[in-house]
C-alpha cells in the first residue's frame, strides 16, 4: 500500500503486519523470441507471487508479444544498451526485493527462491548467482577468460571476494536499487553494480547457480573484444572516481621513479665536474618530477572530493531501510502516486 503525504513530499510504501515482501523479476530483453516464453514461465513457477517485468530494448523479433502472451508485464526502453534498460527498470519498478536475470534461458530460474531466501535471511543488499557450467560448453573460452581476468582485477583494486563479477543473475534489496547512481550504458552494468556494493561496504553474498547453453538458433549479444574493452574502461573510470588517490598516487610514484632514473646521471656528472652537459635530460627529469608532484596533489584533492560524494551516497543508502530494518517503512519512492 502506498500513501501520499503531500504534493511535494515523498510517498512511502507501508508494510502491513504479516504482509510478505513484494518481489519483482526484472528481465532485460533484446531479440530473445526463442527463449523469453520459457524464461517467463519458469520464473512464474519458481516465484508465483512475483511480478515479472520484461523490458524490450528495440527487439527486431516478436519478443515483446511472446512475453506479453506468457503473462509478463512488458515495457520498452528505446535507448539501446543493457545499462539503459537496467536504469529504467530500477527507476520505474517498485518492490521490496528485485530479482534480475538475463532473458536468454541460460540461467536457472528455479534458483530464484534460494537467492531470495539468502537475501532476506541474512539481511543482504545483493546476492550474485555465480555461474556453474553444467554442460562444459556454456561458456565461450574467450568470455570465461575475460570474466576471470576482469573479476580478479576488480578484487585487486576494490577488494571483495566476488568470483563471477559479470553474472547477469542477481537479487537486490530495495535499499540497493533505490540508492544506485547508475551511469553505465551497456554490458558494463554488472561491473558498476559490483563496484558500487564494494565501495559502500554493502552486505553481499554469492550462490552457485546452474548455467547452460543458449537455445539453438539464438546468439549472445556480448561482443568479446569491444564489450571487454568497455568493461575495462569502466573499471578505470570508476577507479578514477572512487579511488583517485590510488590511481594518481600510482602515476605519481611511476613518474617520480622515472625522474630519478633520468636525473641520477645528471646529478652524478654535476657532482664530478660542476657542469650540466646533458641539459635536455636535466630539463626532462625536472619536468617529470613536477608532473609527479602535480599528480600526487591531484590525487589528494580528488580523494577529498570522493569522500564527500561517498558520504552523500551513504546517507541516501541509509535512508532506505534494509531487509532487517525494524521500521515499518520499507523504503521511499519518488514524489507522486506510484502504480504497480
């Protein structure tokens, strides 16, 4: 039930005593006409009380019509890219728990109740369904290698213990969804979801789930090289935004060492002959040291700004009660009436 407090005040969803949490299944969809019916039906069987949303992203086949016939709530997102679809879903849909899954029928819909139970029982904000290849052929070798490399890179930079950062099967609390400042446009969305949870120190977990081959005749939308480069660039961008002192401090250290290597022979020659015969090298070493100093101070300044941004994000995050909150309010939604 939603109540309206005033024309410019936020509406609150109020949980009635004994009322179970509402669950929304979110299925981004692009040209999945061969699989979407089975995906909707399997999630309906696994979570009979959940609302199932299919967001069509300019499909050229009949995905939307098939999903609607299967009983899903079908909406569309005209901007091309999975990131845009997830942004729209998170903004539009109101629920207490969200299950997000790719609509290609490679993930195990039957595992959704276990993801939901883990999230609620442990009071988590995100549970990632890590993929277990049951056939041995579901993973393309290049995709598996890229996933492992990028996952290890994120662990090394941002910490955490995620083993399958790019999994498209996740359960979220309302607190996570409504405090997520998303910027991604495409398949780098999973990277941003993971780093957001790590940076705010959210309680998260993983759960192994079955992962199988795509239906014959359907094709993966993930481009190994181009999407891999975009994901890597997203990691670098988020590193600059979330850990600027680490990035600029590393650059400063590298420039400092380079300056010493360039300047050492000049200094030794000056101490011996009191002359500077290698003037260009001396100028280069001096300029490199100046750049190292500028990079260091840039990192210090940006780190202060990042701490302020993090505090703002944490305050917004804490405004939405989590799964174990004692407050009767489950969360805030945007101004104005809300329709399910």
